[in-house]
C-alpha cells in the first residue's frame, strides 16, 4: 500500500507505528539496530513527513531515539515507556508474554486492593451503585459465556474502581489495567466461562465499596487478584 493510493495519514501512521512497535517489542528489531528515514520510506511507501511523524511517536515511548549522522536507533527495553498501553499490547503479543503478564499482575496486586479500600471511603453514591451493577452484569455475562461483553464490563468495573479511589495516581493506571484485561482475552487466556471465584469476588468487592467498608474491600480485592495471578502466572 503506497501513500499515493490515497490512504488517510492516520491510517498510514497507525500501520507503520503498529508494525515497528510490534517488531521492537518482539525483538525482531533488536536494541542498537539502526533505521533510516529513507529505508522506512521505501519499506512503507510513504513520505518523509509521515515517517518523521511516526518516529516522533515511537520516540515518545522511548522505543527509539534519533542521533545525527547515526540515524534512528532501537532502544533497550530498560528505557521503554512500559506504562504506555501500546507497548503493553505489543509485549503481550510477543515472546515475552508470560513475563509481561507476571509483572503487570504484580502491579495490579500492589495497587488495586489499596484503590478498592480508598474507593470505599471516597466513592460517590452513583459510583457505588454502578460497581454493584457491573458486578452483577459480570456474573450474567460470565455464566452465559459472552466473553466480549464480559471484557467490556470488566474494564468498566476496574476503571471505575480506580477512578472512585479519589487518587489521581491510581486513576492514571486505568488504561494500563484495561490493556492487561484485554490482553488476557486477546491471548486466549480466559476460560470459556469465568470462574465462580472471580465472579463472586467482583461482587464482594463491589458490595464492600458500596457499604463503605475499606478493610473488606481491600481483602476481597486481594483475594480476587490472587485468583487472577494463579490463573495467569501460575
């Protein structure tokens, strides 16, 4: 596909960023590998302007850096912006999938129980009600095996919980958690029907938040994430 074919710039950019990001995250492009604007223009059939725009986005993720007379250089994983949802998605699709799930699940274990306790203190009445509604919806969808709809409700549940904590640092992780949840489904790691422990665990967390019981919310979210950790990490 060439730029002259009339593809919108946003489509071209997304295709190039997706291809290069996936190749970097999977190791096809290794740390220290060099790219050139001219080579990328030829590979993707686009203008220098489009390539430069894409490189700026990849640089913002710390996947590459530009150096005069050297070109565009692939960065080491240690400096990547590992909280960028796109980087998370690419890493979960690559050979390091198991390790990425482990580290992300450990992040959730460290954050979400505390966020649940904070939500029990700080959530607005409509947020408390909505959490219970979502937990009940998760049971219906899970028992019916409607995994796509289940995923959307699960993302909304955990996003709302982080926001309702009243802690903007927790809330800033909502896209990270959403990508982890989506990745688990995308990689075929969700059972056809979610476990009873997981379904009931969501309801226990929601009811504790609704009741303003921070200790119970923390304990139930810890239990829920331990079930997730065992399922994903083992």
